[in-house]
């Protein structure tokens, strides 16, 4: 069995108007590795901030982060620990 890792993913969406739906579609695609999610619309700065608690193998986590990070106006950071 592949080793899973637990971690957090921080997502900042600077182009909420054009990218929010795309971000949500990707997160839905990887719902099986998402344990918890908190999203905050920072309207004063026209930003969206999402914090995820995740558990998955490094391939799954990397694929999700890569897809999110490839979107223009979306920044992603991950922090993982071994389980």
C-alpha cells in the first residue's frame, strides 16, 4: 500500500471572477483526499482564500496542487508530514 501523508494546502485566488469555478471543479475531482475545507472570501481585496486539510499519497497531492497552481491568478502552497 502506498504511504499517505497528512498536510495542509493554502490556496489564494487573485482572480475570483474567472477562476473560482475552476478551483472548485478541481477540488471536487480530488474530494477523496480532502478531510476539511475552509474558504474565506476577502472581498475588500477581491481575493479568495481556501485552507484544506488533506490526506493522500504524494502523487495525488502533487497532481491536485499542480492543477490548481497552473491556473492563472491562483497560488498554492502545501505543507506535508509523514503519517
